[in-house]
C-alpha cells in the first residue's frame, strides 16, 4: 500500500530564512508541497514577499511571511515568536539567508567587509539555531539545514570574506551536530555551486559556459535542484545523517 507521507514532513513547522526568492523560496515551496507549515522570511522587499506568499497559498500551503534581519538578535527573536504564534514550535530550520556578498581582491578588501559576510551568514544561523534548539531537544526531534557553498572546497578568488564565513558555518554545523545528536536533532549542510537565480543574468556568459562545461551533469543548477537535497535532510529518510556536507553542484566538485 503506498505511504504518501513516507518522508515524514507533513504537519511539521518549517522556518526558512531568506526565502522570498532564489534557493530559499524553492526550499520553502518544496517543504510546503511535502505538507509542512512554512514560515517565509525576508529582509527588505515586502512586495516580493507578498508574491512569494501568494504562490504558496495558491498551491494550498499554510504559510506566513515575516520581515526580519536574521543577523540581528532582536529580529531573529521576533521572527521565531511570530512563527510559533502562527504554527507552533519549529521542527525544521533552514538557514539560507546570506546578506550581501561582495567580491574584492584580498588586500583591497577590509575587515569590515569580512565581518559583514560573517554577520550575514553565520550570525543569522547562530541566532535562529539558539532560538529553536531547546524546543527541538525537549521534543526529541529537530532538523537544521545550513546552506553552504562549494567555494569552501574549490575557492574562487575575490571571495575570501564569503569563504571565511562559510568555513565558520561548517565549523558551527559540525560542532552543533555532535552536541545535539543525542537529542534527536540533526544538523547538516547543503553546498550548492552556481545556481541560476534572478541574479544569474548579471553573470558573464563565458563564465556560465565554463561552469556548465566543468559540470558532469552538463547544465547549470536551478533553485529546485538544491531544494531536493535540503528536503532529504529535513525528512525521516535522512534521520541517520548528521554533521554532513552534501555538495549539490552537478558533480563539479567531487569528494
Ligand atoms: N545563487 C547562487 O549561485 C548560490 C551558490 C552557492 C550557494 N548559495 C547559497 O544559497 C543561499 C541563497 O542564495 P540565493 O542566491 O538564492 O539568495 P537570493 O536570491 O539573494 O535571496 C536572498 C533572500 O534572502 C533574504 N535576505 C537577505 N538578507 C537577509 C537577512 N539579513 N535576513 C533575512 N533575510 C535576508 C532576501 O530578502 P530581501 O529580498 O527582502 O532582501 C531574499 O529573500 C545563500 O546561503 C547562498 O550563499 C547560492
């Protein structure tokens, strides 16, 4: 007999930071399709958030959208409070928001730029994880998925701030995975390569062609390609995997 809830997401509450477009929205939409109640989050663009929320609700999802800069502790707290008020305790947290990414040669950049990457990527994940973990531990079930970047394995020059922040995110993920594993909570990383989001048209054609040529699966990633991997970690199917990093880049980086 078919088991339509084989992945065990139905009825869970999921919070995805930075989820009104790009990878975050694809993740939120897939979690909603799998039956989760979804909390969208954004920083500035409320018109875009309205559109994202409309699409989820049109598809029958239970969802809300909350404006909050997750790198600010007070915003993160309000986000979690609004989520819990709407849908109850958070079972699944996807740390996807990344703040502003700046490409500058090392030496031309400064510490403030590096710090802004760390704040945008690690601080939000830290605040939100702190806020949801106690409840997850008490209930004996929880999923945290952090969105990384395959640049940590294969650096691209000019992105030392982003890559340093990714290194910190990897460290946080693994340490937390060891600490909360005994409570039934898993913490993993999904690391995309280049993804065809709305920003992609700003990328040089030759660069896109080179990425495609170096990708065994022979095409560029769409946000939905990343979402499937995130869903695996959030689901019961991924229940015995923690502290892992999964590259989702069509095989561009192996190992
Ligand atoms: N795109 C790629 O090629 C690529 C490659 C590797 C890894 N990744 C990773 O994938 C994740 C998503 O990237 P993306 O390109 O899909 O992002 P994106 O299209 O730039 O979307 C960013 C989302 O995050 C929100 N946001 C930004 N700063 C925030 C903050 N401080 N607090 C709360 N929300 C915030 C934005 O809201 P507003 O619109 O309101 O500002 C928007 O909803 C990131 O972690 C990134 O490092 C992306």
